[in-house]
């Protein structure tokens, strides 16, 4: 990879309310900066390593309430984004200065380590942990109030009214649930918002996610069905994993070739059907007891039916799905009258819920539904979350191409991996399992020396490279 600087700190300052207007400029002292994003966290976290040979932090009297202000630029602010069409501005980059990676403030919450970094003992490296400030603000407040609207609206109000954080709703489909009424029982705002998010499902039973992106000051509220239907942001220039020619591409002067090479790809514990089965994500039974009548209703959940429904809605191609072997049959044991059955038809887990209908009149309580079929949406949402983990891959790519294109968690990314089949007559040179369009679940951005690398976990529900 080129030794040219791949990023630039335009601003890196530490301040604190107790210090008034004084700011500590640390641009020249940063050893390493790491950002973490996750699709199930409505805030960003990170670490920053700072070298100190002036005793600055001794005098600063660090308390865990300092602010870190970061503004970063890409390696070449005027270079055209290779995945961007002429005249087009990616949604995640709108409102930013040309070449700006991010500009935001965090709270330095703690010191992870302090290590002496010189033989003379007169220099140390401080490693601080930091977090989005709205996450700290959330922890200072407990709320207890009634809610009487659709859940997405209540989540929006929680973040906006309690934390001053607006939400991007452009990744949202209509939820299956509506007309709720209930009480938030002394919870922190972000905790309450995440709690309500897990109660939302789409009409097809897919889950919702509330998360933060380094490209956007807003939070994002997204449904899995919309995320699955979006195109890969690098569809025209896929990341390519070919160890044989990686070195040659790194020595090539074309940044497009350099920045769209996969540096590493690791697979650990994928296709764990036993975990999926034991958690009720393939076949299970869900029982609801109504305290107002004393009656119980019980029904079976079949994940294959969910996949069939998703296929009809154009969300997945069931002929390519890679999360369920619906043809597997357990063996029959005639001696004790045990019949053969498929996993999706078995009650591998029994789940029970208790509700009391009529408490809020025409409105439903947070655990109530209008029909017994709607109760299965809760299991369906959980099953899809588990299914995403069946094809999870840890991938590391160069940061410049990723960051200029506005890539972030919740986006789809296209990766091509060469097949292990060396037969020159094979119909496709690409690996069917490790190639295709993946959903980004989490990222770790590392800025160190002259390099910017992105390590991420990506998942998919289907096999085969995308056309």
C-alpha cells in the first residue's frame, strides 16, 4: 500500500468545561485513533492513544468528563470518489466540506492504560476511551412516562426531546405494530429507545435497528427489509480478495486498485445450526396467556415459512438462501414411536408470554397484539437476527475508498473472492459462499501512522456472487 498519508487531522483538541476557553491541541501527538460503529448501538465509541512528553495530562487533572473534538480529512480532498457518479453526492456526505471524513465531539470517559514510552522514563502514551456525548447525557437521566403512539414515533420523540438527537428515517418501512399505549418504567432514554426498537417488526417479521454512523450527526432508525433491498455502494468497483495479486496491486500507482483490495478475510464459527435451533430460531412454539380471560393460545413458528414470505416480497431469493436446510429430516425411531420430522416443524423451544387485554381500552399494551398471528412477529424478528449470524465474516479493507464513498454500518458492500476451484472450465471464478453483497454489521476504523484501515463484520442471507 502506498506510504502517502491517507488521512489528515484538521482538528484534534481536548477541552473541558472547568478549563473555560483553554483547549489542548493534540494533532501532532496522536499515536493511534480507533472508532467503533455497530448496527445495534445508538452511539459510537473509540480509543485514542496520545503521546505526552510535557506532563500535560498531569496538569490537566483528567476526570473522565473532557471533550475530544475531531475533524478529519481524506488523503486527497479533491480526488473524485471512484464509486460516485458525476454530479452525485452520497446521502451520508451531504452537508460536509469536500474531503471531510467526519467532524464531531466525544467525551473521554476513562484512561485505559498509561505506558512509559522512552528509556529515560520521561514520556508516556495515554490510551483514552471515548463515547458519543449523547450516550453520557442519556446515562444522567431516568424517564418514566406514558407513551401513546406508534413505536417509531415514540422512539423519535425519545431521542429528540430527551437527548436532542434527530433520527434519519429514510431507511424505515412501515411497522407491523401500531396503536400501543404503555409506560416507560424509569429507564435511560437510549435504553428505552433500544427497548422499543426490539419490539418493532416489519410486516414480514424483520427487525429494526437504531444505530449511529460516523458520517451522520443524526441517529438512524432502519428496518432490515429496507437495508436488504438497497444496492451495494461499491457495486461498480467490488472489493477483491486475491492474495496472489494483492502485493502487485499495492505497488500499482492507481489508488482505485489499491483501495479496493481486501487485505484479510476470516471466517469463524459460521453456519451454527445448533445455536439457531436451540434458541428457537428455526422451529418453536409460542404461547400467550391472557390474564383478563384466563385463556391461552399456542401456535408453532416455522422459519421456512418466513423465508417463503420474504421471497414473495422480493426481499430474498429463496433458491439462494443460505440460512436454513429445510430438507433435513431427523431419523424416525419406530421402537418408541418417534416420527421423522424437519427442524422447522419441531418445537425446539417453548416460549411463553403473559398479557392483560383491555387495560388501556382500545389501545394495546406493549406486549399485546390484535391477533394471535401477530405474536409470532416477535419470534420471527429474533429468528432473522440469528440468521444474519450464520454467514458472518471478518473483513479488513483499506480505509480511503471505503470512507470517501460514505460506507458505514447498515450499508451493503460488494466483495469478490476468487474460488478455490482451479478448473479453468468452471462457470464462475468466484467463491459462491464468500462472494456477494454483504450487510455491514459493525466497523472498526483505525488511523495509525499514514494508514487508515477498516475492519468490519459483514453478513448475508444468500449464497453466490451478485450479478
